[in-house]
C-alpha cells in the first residue's frame, strides 16, 4: 500500500496571521484614544472659568512659555490667569486622577474582584481620621506641629494616617508569614468601621469653624492647587503611576489563583506588598492633597475593563488615563456649573459615579440571567 503523501507544513513566513477581532481592535485603540481625549480635556479645562480662554489662546500661552514663536494671539491677563491659577489645578487633577484610577485597577486585580476599591484596605478612612484629628485637636500638642508644618500639616497627617491603617490591615491579614486576601478584606472592613466611628466622635466634638473645615476637606477639592503643591506631590504620585502598570503581567498570573501563580514562579507575597504599598502611596497622597474623592478608583477601571478586556497590561495604563480624563472633566464642571461658587469635586464624582456603578451592577445581573 503506497504511503500517503504528507502536505508540507506552512513556513512562518507564509502562514497567515490570525484575523483581528473587534476586541483586539478595541484593546489597541483604547490607550491612544484616551490619550487624545485627555489632551483635549486638559486644553478645555485650562480655558474654562470666569475668564474664558479659547483653545488657541491656551496653546499660544503654552508655546510662549516654551520660547516658541506662534501666531496664536492671547492677552497678558489670560496668560497670568492660566499660568498661576488654571494650569496648576489642571496638572494636579491629572496626577490625582491617574493615581486613583491605576490604584483602583491594582486593588481590583489583587482582590480578583472588579468591584473592589482602594478604600477596602483602610487607606481613605485612615487619612480622614488623621486629618480630622489634626483639625479638631489643633489646640493641643498637634497645634505646635501644625504651626511648624504650616500649610502642609493636614496633608502630612492624612498621608501618615493612610499609611498607618494600611500597615495595620496588612499585619492583621498575615497568617504563617503570608498575607491572606480574604482576611485582609475583613480586616479592612473592621478598620474602616473603627476609623469611621472615631472620625464621627471627633466631628461631634468639633466647633462650628472646625466643622466647616472638616466638611470642605471631606468632600474633596482641587482649589488649593499651586505650583509648589504640584511639584511636592509629583514624585510621590509619579512612582505608582509609572510602576503599577509594569505589574500587569504579574496580575494576569495572579488572576489564575495564588497557588497556580506560585507554581508558575510568581513571588505572590512580594507582589502583594508591592501592590499594597504603591496603592497606599497613590491614594494616601491624593487624599492628603485633595481630600476624599469617591468612585473614581472603582468605576473607571471597571469601565476600561469592559472596553478592553481583562488584560491588566492594558487595564492599568487605561485606568490611569481614564482617571485623569474623568477628574479633569469633573473639576471643570465643579468650577463652572455653579459659578462663581465652586462645587466640591467629591460631590460631583459621586453624582456621576453612582449611576454608572448601578448600571454596571444591573449589566452583570443581566449577564448572569438573574
């Protein structure tokens, strides 16, 4: 019986590439589209306000600051307003939005839950407790510290409070030298409740003037932005914004489960420490400078995941760009929707984020066929 002739295998050079699906296209286009939208949002936000500046004027001022000749006209007063007031605020919003977005995506990857939030490990609650303590007890020894640190006293206290509660939650979650995600979640809920109770107790004893400070700080605002503030938080926020997206491949392995990831050579304990430390740095610094801004770290990463899929190599940078975009637009609305007054940005993000969050829940409910 003659041997059957074998068909020669296709060489790599002649093999046809797999067809590009709609999901692949969305994943490739997401980051460039978000980057372009962010640039447009920055230009619009920088020009919005009591003294409107057209986009051409904003570009002309920026090019002038770079010593580049341009035909785009602008007025000296517009240049002063943009450079001293608007641009620092927009830059701070971009940094904080990117930090909160990428921290939220990292926590969702750590807990393997798309509805997780950095607040689960007590970051925001600890920062709020420390800030309220500083405001209420300023007549005690803390008052001397506040006079010494000046404008940055509240920010330093909030940052230390965020780090302290996160370290406490991490230590409580350790079993046999390893942190357990489920225990960490329960410890975070307990610490959040305790910090909330202590914050409420301090608020109850506060004076009317202190209550106004607590309320304004707790609702979140970028109103205190200045170039010294931006430069002081830039290195602290740049570290998590740059380093967290580099952990995307590790988070993809962690999604398989801790045991499977360990068998594949992933240092799970070291990865957890990195994620918690960088997320705490991002959220603690953001809360210390701008107060509590809710829903951003929860909704933005989930929306990015709906568009681009579960690959954390895209989700993490996409959440950073999306967070910066959303907070930039939210701050523009906060400055203009009730002008000449200013709406606390935490209220606006909650009003915008709650319907989106409910839509996400209903969408998942329909997908499960419930």
